C-alpha cells in the first residue's frame, strides 16, 4: 500500500483561489442588483467583501442606502441583528433585503424568513443565497441545506420568484448553491 504525503505550504493572501460558486454568484448578483432601488438591508454582511476584491454594497448602484448587519459585534457593521427577531426594524422599512449564506445557520429559519418578509415593503426585492452542496462550516451552527423545490415551497405564499438559479453545476443535479431574486407580493 502506497503512503500519501501531503505537503502544506504557508498560505499567502494573494494565493486565495476564488471558487466557481463564488464567481458565478457574483456574476449573478451584479446583474440582479442593477435594478434594485431604495433602501437595502444586507443580513449577515460580515465584512461585505465579495472575495474578488470588491464590496457587495457596490453592486447596488441604484440603491439610496445600504445597511450592513451581523449577529454580533465581531464585524464592523451598521447594525447588530438576529434575523429571527428584527423587532427594532419597523414593518415594510426596506425596499430590498440581501441575505447570503445566513439561513442555513439559523435554527428557526422559518422565523428568520418571516421577519425578512415583515420588514420588506410590498413589491420589494429579496435577494437570497442558499446552500445545497456545501461542506459543513461554522460547526455547531450549520443546520440546513436547501433544494430548489424547498426554496419554491418556502417562498410561494409571500413572493413571486423572478429568478432562481443554481450555482456551480459541475456535479450533475447537485448544484453548490442557489440564488433567488423574488418580489414580495
């Protein structure tokens, strides 16, 4: 039996590879953010870095404001928010909610989606990224994966889906993630 030896090298920031999923997601987002107007709330913003050297806030060229948020003070965001309880935000306060890679970490993601829907104006835009084929991350707080059919089911009551797109279809019928642009009814 042959023994495999793995060589580890020191990581350098400029050696970071952008994943296919990230590249496809950013292309999709740049296109779908172009027509978003008004006040935008980013939920789970982290540092707002698109991992390609830009900021997501710059994708919303026609937005009048862009507010970042995170669950803790660990990031330098505008607001500290728990998506399950957005009570400090008034009903129908935002024209767009941008939520990427958050709901899989929320134990009660239905409550989170309910709160997002509550703070979104009628006719407002939901831009949401949800994983399907993704490794476990943030251990202890990584609860869910979402199929296209599950996403359609979740949104059917309150939203009209404008676009639902799989990202990184390199494995047949097993995309890495989905991005959805939906309009609140």
